[in-house]
C-alpha cells in the first residue's frame, strides 16, 4: 500500500462515508429485508465504531497447541490468555487491548490495538467456528497465522481461505526452540515454499513465545558449580517490530481499506438479499394471480364478462408486481403493459385462443357450457397469465425496459424455457382446490 499520509487520510474519510452510506441503506431497507439483515446491521455498526475510534484489530489464527495463547501473552507482556498444553481451550473469539504496543494512528490519539484470538482451526465441531472465524477475519486489519511445524492439509486449506479475503497476513513460525539449527533452517525453507504466492516471503517471522526451560550452570567462588533450570525470555521482538512497521507504513490506510471492503461486501449482500426476496415475492404473486385469473375467467357463467375479468386480473397482477420492485404502476399503465405483452406473445401462444373459444361456447350454449369448459379454459388462461407475469417481472428487473431485446423476444424466450405441461397441471390443481373450498360453487362440487 505505502500511501502518503495525505492519501491515507483521504482514504480514511472516504471509508467513513462508505460505511455510513451502507448503514443508511441497511436501515432504509423494507421491514422484511431489514429483519433478515439484523446481524449485518450490528456488524456494520461495530465496524463504524471501530473505524471512527481508530481501533486496529489483529486476529490470530492457527491450529490448537501451536502456541497462539502464549504468543498473545508474550506480545501483551502479561498473562491474559490461558496456556493449556492439551490445547483447544479457546471456545470463542475474544480480544484484549495491546496497551504496551506504543502505537497510535495519526490524528486518532485515542486509537488502540486489539489482539484477537480465535478457536483452533482443527477443533471438533469446527463448522460453526469456521464461520465465526471468517466473520472475524473480514473485520480484521491484520492477520497472524501461527504454526509450529510444516503445514498440514488443514492448515494449508485455512491459509488459502484467509489469503482469499485479501488482508495483510504475517506468517508466524512459533516454537522454534524445539528444533536444532539445521532442522529449523530446513523447515523455514519448506515453509517459504508452502506460502509462495499466498504471503510475501518477508512476512514470515520466527518466534519462541513460550520457551522451554533450559539449564543454566554457574561456577561458585569455591569452584563448585550450581545448576538452575529456568525459562528464557520469549523471543518475539522480530514479530513485534514487523507488526509495528506494517502499521507505521499502512496503519490508517489499512483500516480504511478494510472498512471500505467490508462496506462493499455488505452492500453486495443487501443487493443479493433484495434480489432473492423480490424473486420469491414476485413468483408468489404470479402463481396466485394466474390461478385467480383461471377461476375468475373459467367459472364466470356470463360470456364476455369472463374475458374482461381476466384482463382486470392481469392488470392487478402487474400493478402488484410493480410494488414488489419499488415502483407504483397505475391500473392504466398496468393494462397497457399487459396488452403489450399479450400482443408480443400472440393469442395462441398465451392460451387466449382457448379462452375466446370457451367464452364463445358459453354464449352459444348458455351458462350450461361453463361446467364443460372450466378446466381447459382455466388452464389456458392461467398459463397465459403466468407468461404475462413472468414477462412483466423481467421488465421490472431491468429497470422498466426489455433489456437488450424487445417485448417479443423476451416473451419468446420465456415461452421456450417454460414447461407448459407442468404449469398447466399446477394450475388445474389450484383451480380444483379453490372451487372445492367454495361451498357456493356448484361447479366446484360437480367437476372432479
């Protein structure tokens, strides 16, 4: 990154604006969308507070027993994390302020560094923890990935996933005191090969956060020797220097970029959820109105009026669909769009020919023809309404345009990709169900 201080400050202000705009979008969502975005709103609020206060978050990942907790203690300078030789004690994400780091973000004198630990990446029941870890990584400004040997498959997979999040990663080879110098040197070269293409080679650092006891032998004035076993001081100075150097070069720009990326991710989620909910709601409207039109048209014993009723249902469907997409079509606009789609699809393609034929049959035979025409006429007009609804949905999805094609090409494509028999059978079932539930409908109880 290495931006100048002035550029970093501009990026920081832009990031604050991006987060605040995304928060406003989240809060301005319709109730159904906002209900499903509560967690995102809470996370983005936390990101806003983090950004404006200048809180830098360093998150530590690694398998159990690689010395993550000992590393935190060594960096903080006191015992804040439990070091359990059995491993696996960290059951959730937690953090502590690194008050002794001696670093503050420029122009944010109240800024602080927080070191955050995560559950071991190989713990039992890791699916939920993996999701929790990903959320934490996306909020992090700097990642420390800790290992104490060559990478196994689980570690490498986790490292690849973290690298894909595109955050700065420092690769920590811990417990180096357990290896003889030549073995340690071989391991370092092996690890450089493993992380090649994922992490810059100068981001690999060696530490001994919890040194094992060694024997100190001293000679007394009388010539006798005295043996004492004790732990040396942790060897983490190189890691601390690399962390502070990274923050010094990129600190303000780092949290700005992270916040901007986080806000963009949440904006994408809003858009994705909106599309998903609108699709679901629109499809429900189309199916409901198609079945309604089928019953209104086919069960109406008065010739010609059934045709007018069908047109009215299509107009209501289109007006309702417009609201799903944040628009407000008048009934006049809705009728006009319905006619445009009908003309584009053709009478035969949309099943209206069967509708006209059935209506004429009613006219010739009187209302006695209604029972005979109910199912075929209902299925035909229902299918036509379904295609009109799908076409109107396409029109609204593309900002009240037909996209790169025309109304005719859109209707043609929808007809080609629709399983007509499946739609017709579904509508027949809907018609029978609606009429059976209507105790005043003689047709519903006589037609089986």
